[in-house]
């Protein structure tokens, strides 16, 4: 048995299934991130709707998405992670099909339904990735997933910027995004489903029955989920900085470039941090994740308030992107350690749900505050992210003391 384990641990981390699942994320973001970049410009700038309408649509996307994530996670454990991942991924193109209507509410409804489909498949896809990877390689695997995830977003921003510059109608750009989303689903269909369920050791089965929130790991998991929710309170959609830069610089293209810098920095962080083998992933999460995000949001607000110029906007967006890369890499890795294998999809569902609940509040609040004071909206985000960092840092310190022993 030992020899078999050593052989498994020495295998390359980038297997066929890891590659297919990760490239599915690449093509998915290549599609829906273009929608994310164009949608606020379409609603706020072209259709002249107030920012709180955009914020309301995002709040509906994320708020109900919280419940959808929990459902997707539980169904992934019950019916199979691959099946639920593919089912959700198939319906993401709904957000692109809103371009077929000139009615704001029909367009908004399809946008929201597409986001719900994304939330439905995400927990099962993350748990599926745990199934097809080795425990010691998961920081690399999730870092690679995130790098390709936002790498697809970078491609989306690049072609969207060119098309907007060439004055291609926003509705036509949205329809183009259906193609990469279909390729994304094809990648998932081609990937293996991972190891079949095995009967656990009696002691392991007893642990399974206690639930994912029991024991010392459960306490740390609760702290992580609380911090993820608080971070969600701070994590507004990048449509708000896009609008801030577009209005400040009188250029929609420069606004979309802000999104590109965010995604590029996030991809770099995911790849680099994926190869970080430190023994304190929780510390990395709250310092290079939550705390850096707080500083970056404050910097965006100060740049707007004090007219520091385009390059400071871009620097702050890059900092926010790096922080997001850290969060997206280490949150699921920590969950994969804290949660038992048979409840992994549900554990990932709780993670996605916690973030979505926070995002519901964040985007609703940002949309309202943004109308009255853009600086105050970014200040609110900075304070919320700081709260997340404080909560997780306390859990980190307590865990470190307990691990050190008497």
C-alpha cells in the first residue's frame, strides 16, 4: 500500500482530467466575463439606467445564487459531481441571450438566470477537481484552475475592448459569447468523473456522520465561512470600477481595460501562489487576500476622490486582482482539507453560498451608495474586507497556538 501511495504522490499534478476541467473554466470565462464587462456599460451608459438598477440585478444574481450554490453542492454529492457540473454549465449561455431583447427586465432576467446556473455548477466542479487530484498537489491544481479561469476572462476583455473600439453593437458582442460557453461544456463532458465512491473505514464513517461543522475542523470552517461572507460584503462586481474609470476618463474602452488589469493580476496570483508551499495557507488568505483587497478598494476610492489619475486606478485594480487570486486559490484548498471526501461538494457549496450571500449585500449596497458617493462605496468595501481579515486572523492565531501544543 505504501508503494502505491508513493506512486500516486509522484505523478504529475497536471493530469488529463485536471486539464480538461481547468480549460472548461478558461472557455467559460472567455464567454461570461465578456458579458460581465459589457453589461454595466449597456445598462448604465447606453440605456441610461441608474447604477442601483445594475446593483439590484447583481444582488439578485448573487443573493439567490447563495441558495442555488447550496443546492448544487448537495446534489453533486447525491447524483454525481460531473453530472451537476455539466447541467449547470449548459445554462450559463442564458446570460448572453439577453442580447436578443431590448427590454431591460427580460435582459436582466436572463442575465440573472445565467449567473444562477454558474453558481449551481461551481461547488460540484470544485469538488470534482478534488476527486481527480492528489491531496499534496491541490494548491497547484486550484492555482492553475484560477489562472486559466481568469486567463479566459483576459481573452474576453481583449476581444471585447477591440469590438467596443470598433463600435460593434453591445448586443452582437453578447451573442458572440455563446460559442466559448458551449466549448466549456464540451470540455467538462470529455473529463473523467474521478474515483468511484468507496466504503470508508468504520472510524471514517463515524466522522462522516458528525457533519462538516463538527470538531476542531468544523470551528475553523465556520470561521472561514464567516470571513468569506464578510469578504463577500466587500467584493463588488468589477462593473463599478469599470463605470468609475469610464466616466472619469470619458472612455468606455479605458474602463474595460481596468477589468483586464484586474484579471491579469488575478491570473498571475493564482499561478504563482499555486506553487507556494507554505504551511500557513490561512495566513496567506487573510493577508494577501482579504487585507490586500481592503487596501485596493480604498485606493480606488481615493483615486476617484483626489483625482490621482488613470494609472493609480490601474494599480489599485491590479492589487484587487492579486487579492482575488489569493482568495480563489486558498479558500477551496482550505475547504478540501477541512471537509471529509463524501461531503466535499456540500462543503464547496457552503463556501460558494457564503460568498454569494455577502455579494448580495455588497452589490445592493454598492449600487445605492455609488449613486450618492463613489468614494463612500469603495470605503464601505474596504471596511468590510478588513473585518474579514480580522476574523480569519483570530482563527489563524488560535489554530497556531493549538497546533503548537502546551
